[in-house]
DNA sequence: CATGACATACCCATTATTGGGTATTTTATT
DNA sequence: AATAAAATACCCAATAATGGGTATGTCATG
């Protein structure tokens, strides 16, 4: 019997998956959580074999939750369940230790296949996930992003609508430094001007 | 027998609802669509009584689709099914003619209640929808937003990361005009500076 | 038809941001 | 320890945006 837990903030979807799993007799849904915090408690109480993990969740996001859980219970298998197929999202979940990645656009039956595949030691990624996104061979961080740490940090703040001076204040650095990072990013990414950088930041942000 | 159609880009959720409706014998799911265009075709072929309508969908968003459908088939009843409980989203759907509004965070059983209530001529709004959001008494536009038409248009573009000069080009107006509208919005809304205006635009945007 | 709200467009001085540099210090990686 | 990469911070001239005006034509409503 495969013990499964679901972490997903949309209760309607949880209920749908519940209806699906109810009729499978090798799979038992041992609990559900609507946010990351609930999930951590659920896991330590019920020790599921498999966790279906949404990325965007209140309180603790799916990536952080995955890291936490796997550091305590390394045998747990996490399957990401997300609406985003962006490279960053896939990569970060895989780096965090996820063994599979499902998309909400795909048919629900895929959940069954994924649970069984992952439980038997394999991985399972939705067909529309480009294989090159899954670089990190389950655990070790491999691919370095084009952007540096500070640059990514600033990009995130840009995506939140912060101005250069606000960012400088938040990071306790000079305005000129933030400007420098902006300019470097614009060059690195082949963009032209703040408009494109902002749109890039907004796209990349698969808001947790 | 209540004929129901679903428009929702997350197939997994559609499948879940399907599992739920399968066992209700007064309700029959006559078709599903993953985007607004599919939905329009589906409606003209199958003439559902009730449509469960996601707001955020590819090609044609739920608000536009609702308006289109109701102008052709005024007896159709639309129930919004969204992850957003923001005032604007509710208001626009109600103005477009929706008879109910469900949230994806709520239990799936609510879908059954909503379908039956709306089919019998009532309205159905999720408990967490503040009643004051549902001003427009099903059809007539009541509440005037603080912002004018051009201002809302420009705010949307700002939320997409467009710069003032890009917006001027898109709207075929002078840069100074767009600047004027920006300044007026900043004043009207009691904001200070472009950063706050951008964040306001990003918040308001429950991205279709 | 007058009034008010809106959209359009400009003026001005000030500030923010760009795009091009250079330079110094920290932090990895060899 | 040597090198490379990243982060810090500044210079400059040019452009974009702000915050404060004024002005004109349109459109709707009373």
C-alpha cells in the first residue's frame, strides 16, 4: 500500500484527486494540507511514502518544504504538482530533491502513473517538461544560472515592482551598485532597457 | 437534467470535477474546454444550461467569454470558478453577467450546491466573497471605479511592464499624455512614485 | 447650453535611470 | 598563492520619468 499525502492550496483540486485515489486499492491518501506548515506537521505524524507537492502555497512554498522534509525524512519521495513548466521552477524542485514533476494542465490520471513510477524507484516527468530542464541528477546542483546571486536577488525585487533606490535601501548597498547590476543583467540577457528587464522579471516570477 | 459545461485550463481540475459530477444523476457534464475559444464552439454546439467558467484562460479570458456567450444565449447561466477573490475580478464577472462565483480554495462539493442553486434561478457566491463586491445587481453596471477608462487601460499596460514611451506608442498618443495619466493616477490613488504605481498595477492584475 | 469630467498635449525644474566606462574589495576555484 | 568571478561603488553624458503647472477640444448630463 502506497501512503500518499497532498500539499495543495486549492481544496477543490485536492478533493478531485481524493475522488480519483479512492478507487485505487494500492494507493491510500493518508492526509492533505493546504499550506506548507500543515504539510510539515502531517509528514512527521503520518510519514507518507509519496508527497504530491504544489509549489505555490501559503506560509511555506513547495521548494522550501521539499528541502525541509527530505533533510528529515530522506526516503520520502516528492512529486511536484504545479501549473508552471518554466525552467526555473522545474530546476529548483529537482535540485530540492523532487523525483517527479506533474503539470496541472495534464489529465488527472497522470497522477496515478507518477505515484506508481516514483514509488517503484523511478522518476516521472510530464511530457511537456523539456528534459534539459532536469539537469541536476536528483540532488546535486549542476547548472549555474546565467545570473549571479545578487543579480537574481535584484531581479526578484524588480519583479515585485521595486525601484532602484528602494532596492538599494532594502539591500543596504549604494544606488550605483544596484544600477550596475541592472545594467549587467540587461547586457547579459540581451535585453534593451528597463521595460524589458521588468517584463523578464515578471515572467520569471512564478510567484510562490 | 442540468446540462453543465466546464471551461478551465487545468485539465487535472476538470477531471476532478468530472469524477464528482459523474455520480450525480440530476447533473450531466456535456463537455469541457481548456480555453475560451473551445468554449465558444462547445456552447454553440451543445447549449449547456450552466457553465463553470475559469477567469484565467488561454486565448479568450473568462470575462470576455461570459459577455460573448450571454449576448448570444442569454438564458445560459455562468458560474465563475476562480482562484482570485479580489474585488475587481468578482465585480467584472458579475458585471459580465455571472450568477455565481466559486473559489478554487473551497471544497469541491460547493460546485454541486452552486450548480443546483443557480439552475433554480438563485445566485451563489462563496462565503469568502465579500457581499459588497457583488454590487452590480446581475447585469447593470453600477459601481464606477475611481480610475477613468484611459487610466485603467494605461494601468494594465504598466502592470505588463511597459514603459511610458512604449505605452504612448501602443496607444498612439503623446508621451506627455501618458505621463499626465500616470501622474493623475498617482495622485488619485494616494501613491507616491512609479514604484508604488507599478505595485498597485501588479496587485490589481489578476492575470488573465 | 452650460458644467464638469475626460483625454489630449505641452511647459518647467528636478530626479531616476540608462549605457558606457573604471576601480577596489570579497569570494570562490583552482 | 594565483586567478577568476562577483559584488561593491563611482564617473560621465544622455534619456526617461516625476511633480507641478496650463490649455484645448470632446462628450455626457443635467
